[in-house]
């Protein structure tokens, strides 16, 4: 698989010329397919599919935030230097998956009636 699949057209404001990476595109595609599968299985089990959609989005946001926090804590010395920008580093995929899955479990959990 190519690292950069294509670049966005230059005429688009703010994002013109930005590369679209294969790994990121596959992650987004996998996320949306998993969310649609969860909604389908929820409808088949006569559950509210919106609960699963909300849990997936909350898990995605918590995963990104947890990965960023983990990365900052692991590389704290790099962030305390004055010559580096805060936005130039990447996220840790394994930490993102762990934080996202734990948040999704917590948001789907219900106490018995």
C-alpha cells in the first residue's frame, strides 16, 4: 500500500494540497464500517442503534484525547523545550485504541432495572 494515496486539489480552502495517507484512510473506513455493523446488529436485537453510534463517537474522541495525553506524558522532555511546537508530533495508535475501547465499554454499560 502506498503511504500517500493522493493529494487534495489546490483550490480547496485551508486543506488544498494536503496528502491523504493510506493508513489514516483505512482507519476511518474501519471505524465507520464497525459503527454501521454495530447499528445493524443493534436493530436486529431490537436495541436502540443510536446508543451504539453515540458510544462509538465518544470512544473515538476519548481515544484521540487519550493517545495525545499518553504521547505528551511519554515525551514530556520534548514538550518542555522552547524550540518545538506542540502540534508537530504524532499520536500513539495502541494508546488511542485502548482509551477508546475503555470509554466505549463505560458508555454502553447500564445498571440493571
